[in-house]
C-alpha cells in the first residue's frame, strides 16, 4: 500500500482484516527491497510500518498485530537496545530482521526475547518458515480468547454537502432506538476532525470529545471511551468531533485503530462519520469497516466524484469492501435525465438505497436537533431511512 496523504507522509495506513497480521518495522532501505505490503504470507496479512532502525517503537504501535518483524542494525547499539526494550514489554512474538546476521548477535537477540532472527532483505520463503510455528499459536489464542467485536459502518461522501452527516445521525438514532430496547449499545463516532457537527445535528452539547481520546495516549480504555460519549435520548452514544478544528494529521493510524478497537468491545454497532479528505488513518478505519455507505446525489458532478472514490479504494486493494451506494435527496423526476443504467455505468455498481428529498423537513430536524419523525411522521424520507436501517442490520446479521 502506498501512503496517501501528505500530512502522513512516511507512514502507512493499517489494514485490519480477518487474518492475523504480521507488522514489519523496517527502515527505508529494507522496505525498498521487499514488496510485501497488503500481501498474505504464511496465513498472515502483511503490513509495513516504515521507521528508522534506531527510532523508538511505542508499544501502542503493535496494536492489532499478532507478530512483529523489527529491523536491527548490528553497528548501532541503540538499534539493538530498541529491540531489547521492545521485547520486554511486547505481548506478541518478535522476529528480528538483520543484514548478514552473525551467530553471536543471533544468540543475543534470542536471549533478549526474539522468536527468530531472519536475514535482510526479507525473503518470503524465509518469513513463511519463521511464521509457521506461530500460526497455530495465534489460532489457539484466538479460539480460546475470542475478542468481542462490534460492527463498523463507515459513512463517506462523494463530495462535501451531500448530506452524509445528516444520513449518519438520522440512521444511527433509528438503529440505536431499536437495539437499546433489547439491551444493546450503538455508538456514533464523529471523526470529521475539522467540520464534524453530528452532535449539533442531534441537539447535544458534549462536555468531552474526540480530542480527549487523542490526548489520553496509553491511558485510553473502555471506561474512558464510554466517559467521553454523550447520550442521546434514543440510546445512541455519541463521540463528538473536536470543538476546535484540528489538522488531519492530528490523529495517527495507530490512534484511530486503537479508538475503534476499544469501541468495538463496548458497542454492538458503531457508525463512523469520516471527513471528506482522505488520510492514512481514515483509510485504516475504512479497511476495518464491515459496511461502507458512499453517499452521493443524482447529478453528474457527484456521481463522477463517487466513481473516483471507488477507484481510490480499489487502488488501495480495498475493492473487496462491502460498499453500498446511497443516493440522498432522491427525486423520481431526476431519473428522467439520469437513469439507473447511467448510474451503473458511471459507478460500476447499482444504487443500494435511495433517500427521499425533503429539504424543509431535514432542515427543521437539524435546527431542532431531533429525528425527522419528531417533526413529521410517516414521510417518504422516514420510510427510506427505516429501509436503510433495516438493510444495514440484515447485512450485519443483527436481528430486530
């Protein structure tokens, strides 16, 4: 995978799939000699994490990995010390990767806690051999200690202004009301760090926000995450966007994955409202999603940008994601000029859901911070939102 956004230059987004992950902490020279990112080796997903061979590796960067491969440079004492320090705190097996490893160093690294030592540049066969005895160990741990994992529904937009946040908030309160009635928790994470206003649209005044989670560092846990939420009358728990605009690189991929991992242990379903601009951390969250809602409108500009979003995901090897196209502000008369066949031709896929256009109702609901049916019941808009919620829960395998 290639790094995507300038603010995250030199970093990579983190893929979290159903397979266990081996994370490679390599310097630029070692990375240039391999072509493993996004591939599968020995039953493991491979993720690259570029880092200088003597730069410190915080334990949080191991989040989500079952095995880590760490480059060690024999001529740099700080590089060896880094490996030894990481081995003392890591809860996962570490494999040392060394150019021309000498026996004395191999023995020292094994004594320090290395599962194995492999030569650089990394050879796939060598890596597979090293990973082979770990595969059963990881499978056994997963089987005996299954991790509760909530479902993630991410909302992205073809272009700003298509009503994606309205869709996310109105959908989330509907699903939350149904699931809270059977004792299940649903959350909405507003991760639009610059223009997020999900809390405002729901009439909430949060005391804490995403900023508090980012500032928590290694203190982040389930209790702190729940304390950061603001409760909506529907039962929905909302993690609000920062009150002050933040640069996109204010959050790293590691932080984003850490937040979603803790949230997945606390909530049955998480709706994630993402910013318009892509970053490595937003790609990491998309890769972690069970369903992605791509919100667009029936006009050439919006459809063209929706197609570009799909192409971008494909370029990052994310074509297998379950992406549902949602046409907001739908009016039947619009199909007189742009038909469903034109949409399929433009996007390469069919429309998943349509949401009726009712600007006055939506505006009133947002201004009052309430679900649309509190303004007016039994409208085409409410019916479409219900259908979308039902479709999402069915696809997630979650009953009524």
